[in-house]
């Protein structure tokens, strides 16, 4: 026991030091540099027309992408956990494509498909360098999260309760709404929180398909890059701090959901 204790203390110290070096210190410096000139300067920076437009575009894209991926994620999880069909392994592997493919490659692929002269030809509305392109890129990047959180829960709870509801005369919709959904609600909630965090912080794919048009197709992450490249360091830090506050809110939501998810 006396030999193991120093080893445990050393291991914990190494883990905490590693996290501090990579996460806590850089984020702390961002907040320090953000507020070193006072709260008023930060407020002026994040309330400019460009910053307000970038904030609301980020929220709008997230509000579209997350519900779409939630519905798809639950249906896909049901198919993977309950279904028996050819190509199930292929579908399971394809869900993880956004984890394996660089977001920049995703953006280039969307341009090849939806861009001018792309595979789909001339569409009646603009996709690339417009909001629809940003939404498509964000949806693709955030596809796996709900699926990967809900599928294990469905496999763990099994389908005994669903079969019992069916024998009592419940339709498939009633069985899903009254039996399946309550049993997976915390898995869905956790996947939604992860999707929100991924959508808000997406940069690579969005930077390729957006065109970075100020006031039109510029999200918060793109605003940070633009201000930094224009040597507006204070403005870049202010926008980064806003993203960090959103991330901290997401982290808080995850910490509140996870215990309930484990107890469910």
C-alpha cells in the first residue's frame, strides 16, 4: 500500500499537469488577455454588427443542424440496435466517417457536389458560399454524436418492454413514444449536447463552403480567424472568449446530464 500510494500520486500529478499544460493554461491566458483592458472593451468588441451577425448565424445553423441530426440519430440508432438488414455493418462504419475525414475534405466534397458546375448541376438556389452550404457542412460533421450515444443505450435496455407493449395492443408509434424514448432520453440529451458543442465550434468545413462573407456567411469561429489575421488581437480574444463561455455552458450541461444518464 505504501508503495502504491506514491505511484498513484505521481500518476495523478502527471495527468493534472498534462491537462493544465494543454487546456487550463491556454484557456486561462485567453480569458486574461480578453479582459485585461476591461469589460467595456470586450462588450464593444462582441456587439459590433459583424460579431452580432456571426453569433446569430452560428446559433441559427446549430438550431437547424442539431434537430436534424437528433431525428436521424435516433432513427439510425434504432436501425443499428434493433434492425436486421444487409449493409448494416456498412452503415455502422459510415456513421464514423466524420471522425475519420478531415473537415476541410468534407468542405471540398460539398463544393464538388453542390458548387457551380458540380455533380448536381445548377440548383434553383445557392448552396455553396451561402447559409445552406454551412448547414450541410455542419450537419455532416455532427452526424455521429447522437447515434453513438443512443445505440449503446438501446442495446443495453433491450426490447423486452417494447415487445410487452406490442402484445398489449400498442402501435409502433405508441411503443416508441411511451416506452423506447423515455428509456433513451438521457442518451439523446447527451448526444444533443455533444452535437451542439461540435456545431458551434466547427471551423474547417465551414471555412471552405462559406466564402467568409462578413455579415452573411461568417460564423464565430471564422470571425476569430478574420480578426486575428487582421491583427485585431483584442477582437479575436473577445470572440474566442464568447466561444469559450458557450463551451463552458455545454460542459456544465454535460456534467449535469451524465449522472442522470448513468442512474437511468
